[in-house]
């Protein structure tokens, strides 16, 4: 399953890396790609989408599921 997120608050490569690491730490995530310029992330794996949003929020960024 692929989940796409819109992420706000990222301003640099460190932010991008922090969001990617937070997403990868969620149980069930197989891969996470974060695109700083586009402000989005694509996550593959069998995972609750709300857990992804919470993981990003815990790092201090805002995330919303993309439709």
C-alpha cells in the first residue's frame, strides 16, 4: 500500500531527513521518500495512515493525507 502525505514546515535537508527517519520508524513502513521542494512524502508498507501523520507531528512538522 502506498500513502502520500503533504508536509509543511520543512525548510532544509535536515528537516527532510528528520521526517524520513520518523516515517521509517513507524511499524509496517517498508520505504519512505520525502521531497523537500514539493513538501510531500510517499510511504510504502502496511501501516495506519494516521500513525504516519502522528510521527511527522511528533517531529514538529504538519502532515495531511493527500487524496
